[in-house]
C-alpha cells in the first residue's frame, strides 16, 4: 500500500496524514464540536447535486462548496505522497470512497446532512491536490516529499496551537 522510499520521511508523512485525517473527521463529522448532542440536524440526505447549496432566496452558497474543495486538497497531496505507485484512477476512487463514507456516517448517525454535492466537491478537492502534487513533483523531483513534509509540519503545528488557543480562550480547558 505505502511505498517506502525514505522510512523516516515516510513515517513523518504518515503522522502528519493521521493528524490531518483526525482534523477532517472533527471538521466533517463533528462540525468542530466536542459533543454530538450539540448537533441537532437530524437524518437528512440530498441526492440532487447543488440542491442543498441553495439558501431560502434561491441563491447558491458557493462558500460551502469552496470550503469542501479546500478541505480535501491536502488529502490529494498526502495520497500522492504515500501511494506514488497507485494509478490516478485508484487515488480518485479512494478519495471518493472516503468522502462517501463521511456522508454515509453523517446520515446513519444523524449528525449532519448527507449531500451528494459534498461528495463531488470533496473529490474535486482531492483531485486538485493530486494535480498540485504532480506540478510540484515536476518542479522539485525527488525533493517534493521533503519540502511538503516541512510545509505540512509547520501548518500542522500552527493548527494545533490555534486549536489549543481556542480551547483555552473558550474556557473548555482551564489553566491555573
């Protein structure tokens, strides 16, 4: 499944990918909440593309679609870093399968609205991430994973600091 080029670099990539997946789960399934009880949306499924993106006045909320695309760009990059021998089609399939699993989980546990538009936009985000990786690989060749690990490591550390700051600021954690 995972190509071993540089065991140390690959291990670091795997750790960063795991942190990213946990953040993705927290974002998509738990809507950045610490309690499922806070989310009272019910069991809703939309199988018509873009239908769930309209507001009451008939305007499409492109921000939700954009955010879904952005959230999955790192997934596309990570999957390329970890599975370089896989075909493009297999990488796209895994990306679509993961996002479909998220949507089905939301529906089954009634913790969010399952929406086909999310499946399409998340998959598109993954494909964009794969394209970014391919472009960076053409520019940097063998240094691509090392450079991306440094960037992802810094961004992950900043995200963790931000989450801790928000938790402390909202008094979910008390420091004495």
